[in-house]
C-alpha cells in the first residue's frame, strides 16, 4: 500500500500508512524502508537515512556482504585506520555516493573502494581514494568496511550539509585530449543525449517497471533535434539504442569508443550540456560539474526531491519534471524551449 502511495507522490499519506503498520509490527522492514523513501523524497534526511538502513532486511534486496573486518558504525575513530567503502546498488548510486570518500578521508582514514569494473578507472580519480578494487579481486586486510549508501546516515547528512564539492570525478587529460581531437573544432553547442535507462533484466520486476517509466524512445526526442545552432551526440549505449537511432544524421554516434565510465567522462568533458533521463550518465555529468538537464518521470526517485528544478546533490543540474504520469511531451517541450534560448544566447556571444 505504501509503495502505491509513493508511486502517486502521496508521501505524507505513505508515511502515515507505514507508521500505522509499525505501531503493531515495529520490526516490519518493508514499512521502515517505504517510510525512508517517502521521508527522503520530502527532504527529511535526519529521519529518512535512519529508516533507509532497513533496506538490507527487505526480501528481494541484496544481502549485506561479509568482510573479514569490523563494520564502521560512524563512532569508531578512523585516524590512522584503513576502510573499504563498497558499492551496493546501481552505477548511478555509486557515482552519487562516492562523494563521501572525501569526508571519510578527512577523518584520517586510508580509503579504498570496491566498485563494478566499468567504474574502476573513473573512481580512482576521486580525491581521497587510495586504491580501487572490483568484485573479481576482493581485498582482504582492512580495519573497517562500510556501504557507500550508509554514509549519509553515519555522517548525519541533512539537505544543508550534502557534500557537494564539485567536481569530485574527472578523467585523464590524455583521454580528454583524445576526444577533443576526435570531435574537431567546435562550431556549435555540443549536447549529449541519453533517452533510456538500463533494462536491468537481472533485477526484480519493480526495478524493471521503474526503468520502463524513466525511459523514452529516441523518436520522442524529435522536437529537440530541430533546435538551430546545436550539435547532438548520442551517449546511449547498447544495440537497441543504435537500432532506434537508425542512422539519424542529426545525432552523431561515437558510443563504440566508450568502453568504461572514464571514456564517457572524457567525452562529456568536451560537451557543453548533457540531456538525460534518470540514469548513471546524469550522475556522471553532475559529479563532473557539467551542466546536465534531467528529464524526470512524475513519480520521481527520492534523490530528486519534490517540486524543485535544481538538486542540492548536483549544483549543475536542472530538472524537467513530468506534470502527470507518462507526459514526456511536456518535458521535451520545456527542455526544447530552454535549449533554444541557450543556443540563441551562445550565438550572440
């Protein structure tokens, strides 16, 4: 019931429903987790992060990994200690929360991170990271371990204290230069496009349902593509994307050269703007401090909060929200108008 209310943006009602369940079943992990999503969406981080810790106990969720060292609980002194911070959910989540490496390193810790292979070289660029591990070569000797997405709770993060020192991710100057040469002289605004998420076939049905709601078909971007003074590039990976592009000459496709997220970062560093649905590329652009316009579904993910077109997580982000469920046409029209304004302004400078 609470998840239905959340999907309808009825967050206060969802919290009340969860509280009613918890009054008789105080250990109900699903109720705690649903309450966390509603609280976080409303910006009540003080209470929301605490409830979010119940995510591990929900059926269908990943179980907490076991490491041969102590779990950091936010209380132990990290001065002179080593800590392994590990990714637990999607690539976008990892890109968003790896920002906590800096605050943890400033506590005197030697910080190592465990991330999926596509993020390895990029995350190595994050200030404070001493070493990066991937699941195929697990580390052994550390004083502490901690999930990246538990750090907002353990660090007491509130809306006003989000660590937003941007950029916190970057790419090598060599790769940046390679893409600069590849793209040649710049004559117009350069805009990267992402119109679909990852189908997540290995995930639960609800995750796949979210993916369908956050994704568009390339054809739905058509109104953007006739804006004058703009050069468009696909940042959409996969065979299906290529099929949807179908050789459309208005969008250049260099994605065959994007092998990992550092490649994507180097490409993005040579663009003026990224326009993306709620995917890992939106987080990447935001973490780099690149202007990013997020085309956001009506029943938004908690991280984008409600009724605002900016993000305290990413100062360079601008949100374009569906006014009603499924209404991408309004979102695209609003983004098209903003892009036309930017293109006109840049031509006159």
